[in-house]
């Protein structure tokens, strides 16, 4: 079912926290096959975290901090390898936003960009954020992006290092 929603691209948040807006568009639910791929990426990243760190992440922030560190270390990878990380890390970021803040996967049909429709009407374009972080070393990391979304949804960011406990 399509619906009219004002889309705000959280991925263009500046370091000062400002958020730009876009023209209203009609969003479509993301196809179930793509949602399943996002869930699969999340599972794979959680398994990788456990192998490398020795335990499952206790909070969303712990996982996102790890992804921030790994994304900065990606500068020497090929573009094809970076593309894979963008897909995986963007999917995990989206899944965490859905689990922790509510929302659902959507597609902006004007450019086919996937995102997470958050409560209140903003859309987080998580793959754009992942690409900026991985390809450009953008200063706005996954934790900051998540906190910006949490601040929007709840009116205040979650305390550093807290996040929702990850239970799968």
C-alpha cells in the first residue's frame, strides 16, 4: 500500500545536526525479497561480530561502534568490496532503526532508493549513509546517524553506549 509522506533525508545531516528536506513523494513498501536480504545481512554481520569480538553485541550502539571502526578501515579495499560493505552495513543500520525505533523498509519510487520510514514521517536513507561513510570516510558515522534518528523519533538521543539490547 502506498501512502503520502514527507521525506527528509537523514543521510544529509550536517555535522551540526541540521537535516534537509525533500519534496513530498509517495513511498512504496520495499519488496519482501529485499527485506529478507536485509535480515540475512544483519544475521551475517552479527555472526562476524561474535567471531571477531568473542561475544554477541550487547546493544545496538556496540554493534554500530564496531561498524564505524570497520568502515574507516575500508579505505584500502576495492570499490567492489566497498559496495558489498555498503549493502551489508546499510542493511544492518536499517534493521537496527526498525528494531529500536520502529518503522519499516520503503522504496522512494522516484529514484528507487531504499530507506527506513521512521515514526513521524522522516525516512532514513541508510545505504546512502553507509556509502558516504565507507567510500568517503564521512565524519558522520553510524552511531551519530542512529542517534540523530533516535533524537527525531523520541525527542532526545539515547545515552552513549546504551541503545536497545539486541535479542535475536
